[in-house]
C-alpha cells in the first residue's frame, strides 16, 4: 500500500513538473518579439530642410545607393547640353524619382534616406555657379513635406564637372530601415 502511495506521489510530482514546464514554455514562446530598431533624427533647426544628423542603431537594414544622374528631359535637344537633361531643378526631380524607384525595390521609401551627398556642377545659365536654389526646389518636393516629413543629413558640393557635359547634378544616398 505504501508503495502505491509513493508511485501516486511520484506521478503527481511528475504531472505538476510537466505542467509548470509547459506553462513556462508557453510564456516564453508567446513573449512579444523584440522591438524593431528605431532610426532617430537630430533636427537642430526645425526650419532647416535637412537633419543635423541621424542615428541608425544596430540591426537596421542599410542600402548604399551610388550617385544617380538625371534622365534626358528633352531628347530632341543636343546631347550633352543642359537643355537635353534640363536645368538643376528638373535634374534633381528626375534623380529623386530614380532614387525613389531604387529604394522601392528594397521595400524602402524616401523617408528611409538618412544621408545624402549632392554634387552640383557649374551651371552656364547661372554664370558658372551651382544652382542651389534649383536643387532646393526639387529637393523640397521629396523631403520635409506633409506626406514625407523625414529629412536626411546632407552635404552639397560644387564640383568642376560631372561625368558628361550637360549634367548639373548627381546625388547619392544612404537609407536605413527596420528589417522587414
């Protein structure tokens, strides 16, 4: 009889241990996944169309997009002329659309752009100076808008020339986002 009580006691302890382990397993496996890394922007001057800086934590997906050039705006104009590719604003818009398309292939948006390098060639129509105003007119259609408020950190340089005559702008970006 004592032996039966010991066997029943052992079965009860085993059942209780199994229940506790099952409960613990259920709690552990049902725990929420860790939070996705969050990109944070240092705004500095809120009126500025660029971020003072951007922090991209470990665990984010990163895309380095090579410098992009504009598509022809007026294929009937002489090739390698500013008219062929358009003015700085037109080239900026063309380039931004190309960047937008390339990012979409990686399930990213312009809101994921955290760093931008802009290279502007001297514009003959502007007395041999870069057309910063034209750049900004195109840029502001894609960044710091009501529908896309994120602003990247950015540097803008005037260069002697770009890869071919007629090009006035080249833009490269770095984009980061939480893994999808």
